[in-house]
């Protein structure tokens, strides 16, 4: 059905991407990581020398580019981000892009532009959408809503392992500090702050494997459909 959408929200490295991909594959839904869209804007701003505080400049820049997210199991993230039809590689996950994302994501006009694009994708059919404001703003009428969380230490360990796998030399303490700051910025921003929707099911993934998290989600969904 058209509104068989699944909204998955949560902080960085809480397991949103991995679990959303698994759930989408098992349910036959389209998968969309909205965080990748915000990383794309940050990447474009850095690449084009657009000041992160120049909201009008960021919007003007964004409107000249297309952003597409394509499933690809051969990549570290499990998907490819194509900007203007060209693959960005792993560049979106570099520390400088990660450090710029919160600033970009806090710009109301950028959020408005990307939310419109995200809703247009959802209008094409059932989607599993992961982000930070899906259940509260992007798809408030989604049939299923989940909020994933995990301890800061566990999330730092996960992100540090990702960086190591990609050959990026950054300390665990540095990663932990960056995540803590991202949490603070995302949770306190005036526009679409990170929070669980009132009707979302919260799952703490700290000690859970992805298969266990997805099984829990599917159980919730099946119970609602019964």
C-alpha cells in the first residue's frame, strides 16, 4: 500500500543505515538514507568553496545538482551516492564532510529543499527511510516508526571501525568527541531536532546484532498488520 512506509530515526551510528537496508531488502521496499543527502550537500559545499553559513548560497548550489542513492552491496555503506550521475565514492564519509554536516543540516532552507525531494521519493511507493526527522517531519504519517539508539561508546566503536576499514587514521577518543558534538547539535537545533516521534518504537541496539534488530522491527510490523 502507498503508506506502508517505515520511518527509522536515531543518532549517528545507532544502526539506522544497516538495519534500514536489511529491512528494505526483506520487505521489498525502496530504501533511502536521508543522511546521505545532507552529506552530499556538505560535500558539494566543501568542493565548491561555498560558505557553510551562507544559506542562500547553499540552496542556489543545491538546485544545480541531482542526488541519487543507489543500493550497492559492494560498497562499505551498502549504497552509492551519485551526484549529477557520477559516483562520489567514499568521499561523503570522510571526517571533514562529517564535521560539516550538522551545520548544513541546521539550515531551514536546505531542510525544506531536501524534505521535498524525500517526500517525492516516498510518493513513488512504500519506502524504508532512515534519518533524524523522518517520523516527526518528513513522513509523520508513516505506518511504522522506529527510533534506534545505542550507547555513545558503542556508537563511537562502530564509527571508528568504519574509519579504520577505510584507512582513515583517527583516534577513538576523537570519534567519540565528534559524535557527542553531533548529538548535541542535532538535538538542540531549532529546525527538526533529533527526537523520537511520540508513536515510534524505540530499540536500543547497543548489544544487538542487525538481524536481531530487524527481527524486532518485523515483529512489530507483523503484529500491527494482524
